[in-house]
């Protein structure tokens, strides 16, 4: 029975009604005498008000704790992005904004061993990902035994942007589970244009192209060395 309902019933009488309530819910709390319904009613109302205050205080505390946890997670993600080779290649001011924008347009996802992030030959809308935790292996159909391992943090998926058919040039598979961020390159570009000058956009595009070229070159060298 809710406290408010019990209080209203207590106010109707001081005798038989109080005894009936006590039989239902036990001895009335806060009353100096079990028959003192007035004190019981006042106590129940105060008790209900105190519970409501405690509930709201608890809710505010939980919200505050959740916000602190979320803020801390975002800070850790941002720090990991800043450590990625692509971000490190950018000028400092541009680097900081790049990390913020990447967080803005991406979604976090937990991945496990054997999950495939990209499959060679597939075409998609231009998805990229940031490996925040874990490790992946990159291999091609031309030489599946020539495997390159990439540890977090790193930004992947840029090579597809420079292929004529927009296809994946290699298969990327998780070997050590962790957390990634997924995003669309077009969303990243659209957001960057709002905060970057034309010169900064040219710098970002140049660094992305260099990253794609180095990745393909490293994979090619790995294949040729076998």
C-alpha cells in the first residue's frame, strides 16, 4: 500500500480504523502509541517525503556518475585517436579537431577474435574504423599466408577511397578482441568542412592519401618478401 493512501485512511478515525490498518500492515511506524493515528499519519507523510527526496537524490547521483563515466570514456577514446599514425601526422591544432570530429561521427563497438571488419572485394558506402583496443590481421587473396598485423590504435579503411571500383583491397580480421569506432568517410568529410579551412581540408586529404599509400606499400612488401 502506498504511504499516501495509508495516510488518508488514518485520518478518517482514531479507533477501529486504526486497528484495521494495523492488522493489514503491522504496527504503525512513528507513533508513540499504536492508537495515536494522528502521529502515525504525520510520520507516514514525513517518511514518504523523505523517501521521495532520497529517491531524487539517488537519481541525480546516478545521472552524475553516468555523466562522469561517459566523459571519462570519451577522453580515453580521444587520447587513443590522437595516438593513431594518421592523427599524429596532422599539425597539432588540426589533430585535436580531427579527433573531436571523429568521435562525433562514429559509433563504438566491441569486437571479438575472428570478426571480419573488411572483406577483400566487397564494396560499401566507404566505411572506416578506428581500432581503439586489440589487434587485427590484414591479408589478401593473392597470398593469404602473407599476413600483416596492426595493433591499436590505428585508423583503417582509407585505402578503399582510392580504388577505382571502391572495393576493399584486403581482408581485415580481428585476432585480439577489443573496441573499435566505425564511421563513414563522407560523414567525416562533411563534418570536417564545417571546422576546417580549405587549406586544412587539403592537408587532411593529403595525409589520408599518404596513409593509404603506405598501408598498400607495406602489404605489398610483405607479400614480395615471401
